[in-house]
C-alpha cells in the first residue's frame, strides 16, 4: 500500500543528498511527516511515504 523512507533530521540539516530506491508500483500521492523517534529509528526523523493507493483508500486503512 505504501513505501516508507525514514530520513534522519541530521541528514537534512547536513544538506545530504538523498537517493531512494524508488518504487516499481505506481505512486498515487506522497506524504511527508515528522516523527520524534520510535524503536528501530530512535532519532528524530521524517517519514516520506509513497502511497500506492488513493487518498480515499488511505483513509480506510488509517482508521
């Protein structure tokens, strides 16, 4: 349903170039949101979400 990249704030602050693997599936829309950290990526970072479903379908799974 989505491909998620987690980009540490430090990488953004350091002006690093970011290359993603992309996606073989069509992308309907993209979301970008902040996360303060969680198990697996415990530093502040941004989630870059490539949605492979419509916004309506996304809303159904976000409930």
